[in-house]
C-alpha cells in the first residue's frame, strides 16, 4: 500500500511549536482531529474543530492524566492492519475507528532533569502513553504516519496537500525517526535512574544523542561522520555558540573540545590560554592577562601553533584577539567575547569563534566512551586533581615554592597530553611538550628539543628548558627519561611514582641534584 488518505488524526504534544499549522491544514481537508489536555485546548481556542480522546473512547481521563490514551479504541485504531479481514472485523465489532496520522512529542523528561528538578518531578515527566502510541503507530507504518518532530510538520502537510495523503516512503522514514526518539527517551531515563540508584555501570548501558550536525567527513575525507549531543549539561563544544567562520569539521570539534577541557582546569581568576594541535597542547601558559598568557603559550611551539585551536579561560578581549589573528588559527573558544574583540576576529572570515557562557567543571562526573571491535569501553572522566598537600618529596633536595607552583601547573597540563606525556614548565608556561611516544625517554627528549627550538625562535641563548620543572603523566620505569630532563636543564620533577625501580630513579635524581615529588596519581590519556 502506498498513499494513505488521512481521515482521522491524533495530535497530543508537549511542544506546541507548529501545532496549529498542522491542525489547520488537517481540518481544511476534513480530517477528524483527536486530542488531549493542553493540545486540545490550544486547538479549540484557535477555532479548529477537535474531539477530546475521552469523548472518542468513552472513558474519562483519570489519575491526573496518567491514564487517557491507554485504551483499545486508540491502540486498536493505530495497530489494526487495514488489509487484514480479521482486524477489520474486530474494528467493526468494537466500534474502533482507524487513526491515520499521529503527532506526538513526549513529556520533557530530558529538560526536566537538566533543570535540576527533584526526583518526584522527574518521575512525573516520564511519558507512558506517548511512547506507547509512538511505537504502535511506528510498528504499523504501512498504514499510519507518526510524527515526533515539529520540524517534519511542514513536509507532511505539503505531501498531503499535493497527493491527498502520505506515501509509504514518508511513513517509513517517520517510523524510523520515531523509534530513534523513543529509544533515546528510554536511554535518558535509564541513565538518570542509574545515577539515582548509585549504579555507575549497570548490566545494560544505553546511550542516546541528538544529531547536531553532519560533518563534511571524519578524520579523513573517505570517512563519514556526524556530531551528536547528549543530555550532559556542561559548558563546552556542545553548548557553544558559533559567531562566525565555516562549519566545524570532525577534527575541529575534537580538538576544540580538548582545548576547552584543558583551560577549564584552571582558576578563571588566573588568565590561562591553551593552544591545541591534533588534540595535544603545543603551548599552555598563565599570565597577568590573557594577552600575556597567549604570548607565553605561543612562545612554547610557534611552529605547531600554526593552524591550531586557541582556548581561553576568560573573556576574549581586543588586545588578545589582536595577537591571535596575527597567525593562522582554526578556532578560538572562550566563555565570552567583547564586541571589540569580535570585530577584530571578523577580519578573518574563516576563523571560527565560539563562546560557551562559562567554563566546564573539571570535577563534574561523566562517562567517556571508546569503541572497540564488537563493543565499547566505558570509564569515568578523569576528574583527579592534585594539591600541594598531596605531594610527597622523595629526594634529598626539596623543591622551592616557585618550583612547586610550576610543578602543579605542569602536572595539570600533562593530564591533557597523550601518553607517554612529558611537560616542561618554567614561570607558568610550557616550554616543551613530548606526547604520544612509545617510551618516556623519547617524550622527554622531544620536549627538550621543543624547548631548544623555542629559545632559538625567541632569540634566546639558552634552551627554555634551563631552570624548568618537568611533569610526567605516569611513573618513570627507568631513570633514562629523568636523566634526559636533567641534561636539558630541568631542576625538578613531578611524577606519580609507583615503579618497581623508584629507588633507582630517586637515586638518579639525587645524583643530578634534582628535586622530585610523587603525586600518587597518574593521568594516562590514550
């Protein structure tokens, strides 16, 4: 069966957007409209004929509206196969009228949870009748059109006006979308309920997302990709407003997220800037102002910064914007932006500018997901943080106050560098970063090379690693990585500790005159 003429429709929506346009178009064609509660009231007040579901079923709404559409005259009208004599006979015998079109969007459970509502309020916003009708209509899409998104009203109206009904292709697409909606709705409820019961990893773990955009391609042009948003309320890439520039690519989204998560680690009272390339920081710094912080961050690795992502933990001002636009930059992301800075960035039409409205809470719990063949790995976000009180001095020389300050900064940056991670820091700025190597010694050497190159670019005689501190995201299994840092001019080391050879590493640090502290916490990032 292809085109189905619409003779009766059921409209019951929480989101009233476009409802009157749909109701008016149906009424114009003589369609009988069934509705409930607030939807019926809106339609009636617009002067459009509407019949209450209670009048259609002969059974009153009850229990504060919990029971109204759960009735054979509704589900029979939705589920009956019109080409099945037995079904048609049952409809006649029980006075069940066919329902040809249903428009439903569910109780706003997700937004209710996001608003911080209490447990009972969230429970009351779990829709029962709505999903049941959506599933019934979607299952019987050979005969019934199910609309769950107001954005689809216009297309359905146009098709009905052009052909007198809905096509099988349209109904099938709407049914697929409907099951996606009920699936994501149930997933949101399941995830919320798991948090209420304190169950971090239930036996069945559903995920749901709403597509924000189709990406031009994935990491490479031959890959297909899309960006989905979930129900997590967290300032960042998913909540940001894009003020200018072309659409963000898959890689842009990934790198911008990494950049903003990094700067969100730092107190907004301390201006901090991070420059990211391929999800790794190539420069991070604090300063008396964001302008100073940017200049220091850029100094670390100006070569890699070309075409990078710049994240700030404060409002982008004109002075900082003026410096950033001096080199090619893909994206700037900040909590806010001044009008003057926006005008400066606008001179670079392809530069994307995003504002988030705030910083992400680095201690906010959430799950991270990575796909593997035949499944996926799930873990909590790394919310671990180290303070001065957590540090254990293990060498004969204790670090100075200045070294301790740089150590904590370096270790926080290392948390956002791909393992094996080594970060050299001096005076509140990274001066060398080694990332993603198969051994820690090579990461240390690469970071030292970066520090030397940065010094040459800045016209300085000595490597920027001279007098720096070094952070390692995990323990040194051998002394070689530590010795490479000492050779580069580092004076202090911060690392988790916990190696079988810790004693050897500590002895090497003492012999090199280094101060070293253990954190007891590692920050692998694969």
